């Protein structure tokens, strides 16, 4: 079952991790936001991550960023994925559903991600990010 709209995406069924014990389940939904672009259009985002994956991300000296368009709920444009090095592997740590690829929305998403790390008292040690900057990743 794949969610088709925002109310389904934010349903509690999709917002917890799956663990053997119910008490071990973690929140996966970390927040959402929106902003009006210069044309008055509303641009939205939703952030999914666990507290543990945020800690991994904050401690990692390098981030790996990529996006996909193939598994996106219909009202969103892309899923942006933020990965980090953990135990010598690159692991996905945060997922962002985004309605556009505007610089304004990227700035808002990464500000929200930074504030989540601050709330959890995770110092961000990241020195650089690696991304495949091809035509599809250019900012509007």
C-alpha cells in the first residue's frame, strides 16, 4: 500500500519504524513545512528520519545527496535522500518529500534538518556533501 496524498503520507501507519517490540518503534515523521515562492505558489516538504539516523547524519563528516522521481506520492515532485557514512557503509538517514526543486525550498528543508539536530543536541560535524549535480539537480 503506497500513500497517494498528504493525509495518507502523514498517517501514523507510515510514521513509525517497524520493530519487533512496539515500545522500540521510533517516530519517522520529523516535520513538514511550506513556503510561498515568488509567484505566490505554495511549495511544501515533509521530512522523515529517526532520532538515531539524525545522530548518524550529524556525526558524519560527509553527506551523500541524491533524489528520485519514481517513488513519489502524486502531489510531490521528488524524494530527496540524505545519506551518511556509518560503519563503512553509506546509509540513508533522512528523506524529504518536496513539491519543487527551488533554492528557497531546499534552504527551508536544510534549515529544518539543522533545527532537528539542534533540538536533539547533535552537533553537526559535516564538512562537505557529495551530490550528482546533473541537469536534473539544477536549482530553478
